């Protein structure tokens, strides 16, 4: 009996893509699934994953009957998993549970901060330009992209300034907000009209005393001023992850000028 073809992973699991394993009908799928599970148990595989395309959604009830649970869904695909070892607790982690955002603290040579006023906010306040980090995007690059999109200002990465962690936010996820110091490479503002109501270069002292600035954002700026005075910064270093061989970024505190 033929079995499903999949990709083995480093944890001795297998991932099956439904679009690469077409079946004649649902009965054919059920028979092939039964044979596959028996074979994978003999091979002592651990986690079994089925990524089911929305066009084959009828597979899901059959997988559920065999003990599969939904792990996550994205766009037109549902990912289900089954833990095979009977005498070992399931080691499959829950789906990603953090939202990641990046805000940019951009200060020009006139001691002014680049700030924005969002268009669709129930509470009106001045904030740092920024937004969500896209999948696969580095934090500093996300901040630079958001600044360019919202204000038209080109920038250069300087350092990581601060992190705000909100344990309970949208979709039941926690929210990580990274504040990045950027150096402006241009100064003329071109506002993004669909998201931004207003944006401007605001004097630092005005920003720090403005009633429409949230306290923790005010504190980000104060910390940046203190870091500048102390000559310290959290610098970004790019390297290669030893296992995945993919790019990684490590941020560490350095003294950037002598006393």
C-alpha cells in the first residue's frame, strides 16, 4: 500500500503537503492515511504534520478522527499535527504567540524628533513612526521601512534602544515592541495619507512636555538622551545561526564613545 510522501525534519518528524499528495477521493485518502500511520509508527517517527490546502478541506474530519489536532491556520492552509510516541508526552510547541512591532526614534541635527499622528485612532496622540514587523523581516529594517512608508524619510540604523512587552494583547498573543534609533538621511516629509493624519519634526522639549504623548513613549526619548550622554548603545551584529545556517542578529550593549 502506498503511503504519503513528506519531508523529514531534525526532530524525526514528517510534514506532508496535501497539494503534493493528491488522492482519488476521500475513501482513497482514508486508506492511505491508515497505511501511512502504521508505516511511520514502525519507523519510530515522532510528530506528523499535515498541511492541508483549502481545496482539500474534506481531509480534516478524517485526520481529526485519527487523533490529529489543528495547530494553526494561515491564508489558504490549515496545519494539523499528531504526536505518535505513546509513552512520551507531546513535545510539539504551540503556534507562535507573539506579535512583534518596531518603532523608530529619529532625531535630526536640530534636536527634533520625527513624530506621527495616526488617522484611525479612538484616542488621539503623537507617537513614534512604526508598525508590525513582517514575517522574516529584521527589526531594524522593519523600522526603516515603516519610517519611509509613513513619512518618506530615509534612515540608517544606529542602535536598539528599548523593548516594551505587553503579555496580553490582540488575538490572545503577547506584544513585543522594539524601539530603534535611526539616523535621518533625508529631511523633507512626505506623509502617507491613508494611515497618517499628520507628521512633523517636533522639538524634543516640546515632545517631552506635550499632553498628547504617552508616558512610556516619553520615557523612550529620555532614555535615548541618557544613553547619548553616557556614550552607550545597544549595537546590532549579524551572524549565522550555528544550526539553521540562517542569518541571525544579536544586540549587545557597547560603549560607543570614551568618557
